[in-house]
C-alpha cells in the first residue's frame, strides 16, 4: 500500500506505476471497494492524508474539499450553515455490512453516487464545479474552476464524476451546494400496482408542484404498496403545493400526508437500498419509466424483490444469485449494475453493464488520453 502525503507524492507514485506498468487503485474510506471483480491484484493508494476543508464560502454556495474527507463530516459542516449537497449522496458501507461513516466525498463523486433527489436536482457531475487530479500519465492537472459561472474549455468534470478513479485520481474538488429546504412534506398513496404507480409519479413530476423525489415500494407481507412523493421549499409554498398535488393525484387514489418522523426514516431507507438488502445479489437498474413495470414483473417471477426510485427511472433489485438481472434490464431497454453479490458471481459477472461498440470506442479513447498505460484500477469492471 502506498500512502502519499501530498499531491506531489501522488504524482510520483502514479508516474512510477506507469513506467513499471503496475496497476494501482485509489482508496479513500473503502466503502465501495467490494464493488466489482473481487481480486483485482492492485497496489492500493491510500488517500487518508487528503482530508479536510480547503475553502468554504457559505454565502457563495461553494465548497472546496480534499477527497478523503468523510461524507458525514461534509454534510455536518453544510448542515451547520443551513446547506446541503443537492444530489443527496449515501454511504455504501452498511450495504456491505460495514458501519456507516466510511464513505468519503471524493468516493461518492468518483462513483457518481446520488439519492432520490437525483430526479429533480441532477447528479454529482452536475454539481462538481472543478477539481485537481493526477492522471494515469503522472501529470497534475485541473478541470473546471471554483465559481459557478465557469464556461471556458472542455467540461472535464462531467467525465471525472462517475469514472471510479479509472481516468485520474482526484486530490481536491470543488462542489456547488444548495440551501436546505425550510420545510419537507411527503405525500403518499397506498395500494397502487407498478404500472399505475409509474403513471402517478409521471403525473406528479409533470405537474407544477415541483416534486423533489418520487418512489414506489411494492406490497410486502406486512405492508401495502406505497407510492411516495416529496415536496420541499418554504412552508407556505410546500403546504399549497401539497394540497395541489393531492388534487392532481385524486384519480389514482386517496393521497395522505406522511408523518414527519416516519417520512424521514422512510427516505433514509430508500436512499440506501435497505428494502432489498436481504437479496443474495443487489443490483441497481436504470431504465425508461415506461418499461419499469415490465421489469418489475420479471424480477418478481425470479423470486426477487424490487422498488422504484427516481420516479420509475431507477430500480433497486435484490434477487437470488443466479438470476440474470442484466438480461431483464436489457430486454426493457435499460441497464443494470451489480453492487453486491457472492464472490463466484462477482468473479464472472461484470459489475457494470458492458458498453455497446460506439460507446466502448469512446471510452477507449478517453482511457488512452488520461491513462495510456492502463494502470488505474483496470480490472474492477472487467
């Protein structure tokens, strides 16, 4: 394991690995290390020294931070100023049986982790203003900037967020943050079938009620199916929009306001995939909402569990290890990522959906530009 203490140390470590052709893998808190091929035969680069806040201007809604800073520390700092990360990231640690608190801000951006608010506020790449990183060439470079109005040059932030450290290893990042809503209300409807729930969520998202999040959890032995829609903003606005939304959804059933304490716990479980943790294999699928009900039926026929997030554009899935979730997602014009599974499954099922020829060619060119020797975690998704 390598433990660089500065960006120059990180540059030298990557440059040495590039010359030797040896694979390396960045690690912040290690909360997502079990995603992908089990034995990747890499030298770990521990970024533990890259922690702390570099600059924070609450009045400017801009935060510059080092990548190994724990996510919970970032969120606590922002909360103390009445602000938050708009894309609602979450900690993968508990998904793998670890205690919460191991996720880092660099890790959630590198993996493009986003919660229920993704459907209305965008993902991590939409809020990454700028960064400093070291490429696989062993070169320190910067992308973006530290202001919201940054329009010069190629928007490298869009490809670094979600690249899982396979193009470059970040040593600093700047994020746009947003004010925390003064009021939050959740409207729920019980008993909807998947296709009806998707239609209800589409109606809500297309209305003028400005819905922040929309999810559907199917019927369980101890609870009915629940479709939930979250409204955020100033108290007067939220109250008026809640009444409007109930009227808007009257054709789908009787809508009710969820108790505040219950709603907070509910959205926390939705964000982290808890309703399907009992599955042998845990997947996250993304597909057109119009096809999500058909996808859900395929999962149920396999004996698996599921629920919708992002108004039906995302599905959390827990299945028996041998069921091919990816084939079901592809049949519904979507794709799926394996997050957790037994070692034999992870050894031969790529965690990430194999790309089509055109996208694979583009990815290859990007990889060649940033990491020509192919040393940055090359086997995780092999």
